[in-house]
C-alpha cells in the first residue's frame, strides 16, 4: 500500500516538470506548461523543426530551431510559434520586447528576447478581434518564461 501511494506521489510531483522536459524538442522546451495553460494551448500539438540559416560571404551557417504549437482541427484558438536563432558573437543581450500587429483577418502578438547566446522569438497568431485570455496574458507569460530560462542558464542549466 505504502509503495503505491509513494509512487503516485512521485508521479504527481514530477508530472509538471516532465511535461515541460518531454515536449517535441529543444525549441518547444522554451514553452512550459504554465504558458500552455495560460494561453489556452494545452490541447495543441507541437512540432519542432531544426534548420540552418545561410551565412553570407563565407560566414558560417547558424542553427535555426522552430517549434509550432497548433490547435486541433476546426478549433478557434490561436497558434504559437517559437523560433530560436544563434546570436552573433559580441551581440548585446536583449530584454523582452513585445508588440502587436494586425494584418487582414489576423492578429499577431510577438515577443523577442535573448536567452544565453540565443535570440528567441515568440509569435502568437489568432483571428482578428478574438479578444481572449491568450492575447491578454501573452506578454506577461513570455516575460516570466524568459526570466526563468535566463536564470536557469545563469545557474548552469540549459539555455536552449
């Protein structure tokens, strides 16, 4: 009896960190369960893509990682994209900066910041005029997440 209760306790204790750590890949690791819940993205699917951005004049190609978090088919909720690019050597750190734009029938909310030696861009895309909790909490959640990731990097944890 004690072993089964202890096992359930451990599963309950580790479930939120595991949900964060076992996402679709490195760029998806830049989104935690709290962000997914706050932005109403917890039922969405994640897809990670790794590519190389072309260098010019013989410059080395840089890693470019993208995580796309999309709603289930026929859902009205927004989607989120997280892009991580290597920052050039000597580039100055960027504090989180967020902005909103509209184009046609779409609203874009974007936050950009640096974490370690990476430039991270979050883009929330939704139907224009859809004033949901996601749009209102997006900058707050992303700034919280960036601070958390920066602290983890400063303490020797993963920065990407």
